[in-house]
C-alpha cells in the first residue's frame, strides 16, 4: 500500500497541525503578537500547497465523511474562549 496514493494522505495530521497552530496562536498571541503573522503565513502556504496538490497530484476524491470536519469545527469553537481566558491572564498579570 502506497502512503502517497490520494488526497486522504494523512489528512488527520494536516488537521492536527492546523489545530495546533490555531490554538497556540490564539492562546499566546496577545503576549507574542508575532504569532499572528506567522500563523497567517502558515495558512497561506498550506492553502497554496493543498491547491497545487489537488490540481496536479491527487487522482481520487477523499473517502472521508463529514465526521472529521465537524469534529475539527467543534474543536475550533473553543479557540476564542481560550484566547479570552489567557488574554485576561496575560494582560492582568502586571
């Protein structure tokens, strides 16, 4: 079995990377504002790479249902909450 056989190549790792960058940026972005442009660059590069892979590399559509997407979106809803909590702690700790 070839690991590079289609667009479903380790999609869960791509989602985990996106969640990691998002949550770290939201949690510590008020203390380290440089994280916001870094996260923006990460997402732009990821978008371009995925677009190019869909255009030139992948042959079959992914075999995923909506459960993975709904799970990630449900998890992402907590990022602003963590930003408010950590922001209050960071800005009030002087």
